[in-house]
C-alpha cells in the first residue's frame, strides 16, 4: 500500500493537489471536494457491484481506493500503519451470523491515536 500511496502522492503533485508531509487537517475546500469525490466514486463502485462485470468492478473499486488514498495524502498520513493495525484487530474477530465478522468479548480496537502520535513526531 505504501507504493500505491506514493503513486497517488505523485499524481497530487502533478496536478497541484494538496500534499502534506506531516499530519494536518485539510482545508474546508479540500475536505468538501474530497468528500464529494469519494462519494461519487463509491456510488459508481456500488452500482458496478450490483450489476457490473468483473472488469468494471475492478475499475471502479480501484478508483475508489485511489480517491481514499488521496485523502490520506491530503492529510499527510501514511496509510500502511493504520491499515496494518486495523487488519490485526479484524483478525481477532469471530464468525458471526451470515458473513459478518463480530467482535468477540474483550475485543480491543486498534490504537490509531498511538499511530497518529508517531506520525506527528
């Protein structure tokens, strides 16, 4: 994911979009634009999941990931440590009803605040 994020960072630089090198809040304009872009890409992805061919699902899913990685770039956050922490926590979940994983008794959420502090230093 680190390589993917560096590619999105290069795209942002090429087109004059925000690139923060340290964690920080995006401007209101950046936040609004990113939110609209992610919403639009999610709707396209959702539509393809419901009715599309695999190649279209892959295209729209990749576009959505690209846009979400762009949010991390705009906020100056490195996604990999956050992703890894969420993955570790998710792997402790248990099978629930249907296909949804459930948090077991004593489940511990990922400590994302700790990761943010590390990235802020």
